[in-house]
């Protein structure tokens, strides 16, 4: 294939992908194997999910009941990771917030959050980081509540 995307070796999709609704196999065929953060879910997608957080302006956090993956939709970002990575991710972004300089302009995007993919980082401003943390804290609390309910339902 002579499409420019076929020569790229990155863990993100190109801006103009030549397919209407690409599936994972097609993405791998065109771009090559992804980095570990973008691995295929063990199910057909987020088809059976529990909503842990939803706000029309902020975003959402859902948990797939088939594979226990967490999907976070925030602004123009979509993150998917394992359920056990939710709490460490929350601790990590809280630490990043604590390390910010006092007096930082809250609307200038100057906070870089690296990802496991080489060359891919999140770029947020302080307000966005605080919104993401708030969203993740609510989702984490909701997940813990659901786990407690399930635990008591089993006894």
C-alpha cells in the first residue's frame, strides 16, 4: 500500500485514515504493531459497559463488563487501560498537579503528561488537569462502590 500512513510507525492514528470505520486488524495492517497502551480488548469493544462517570462537557469514564478495561473520554482524548491501572493513573496525575508551580496560568497548556508510547504525550492546562482528576476521582469512587456491592451480593 502506498498510502503515507502505511509507512508510519507510531502508536496513534494518522489524521486522515483511508477507511471509514477502521477496526483494530486494519489499523495494525496499515500502521504496524501498536505500542502496549493501544492493545486490543479481549472483547468486541465497549459494548457491555458500566458508566462510572459522565458529564456532557467534561467527558466520561466507563468500564467494560466483559474484559474489565476502563475507557476515559476527556476533551479530544480517548484513553483505555486495565481496571487495576485506574488508581495508579489517578495517583500519577495527582502528583503531576502537586508539582505544578504556584501562579501557573490555568488556561495555558503547559502541563505535559507522558505516555508509554514514544513521542505521544498529553498536553493540558491546569484547569483541564483538575477536571481530569475530578472526573477520575469520581469514577474511582464509583468503581469501589460497585465492587463493594458485588462483594456483599456474593455473600
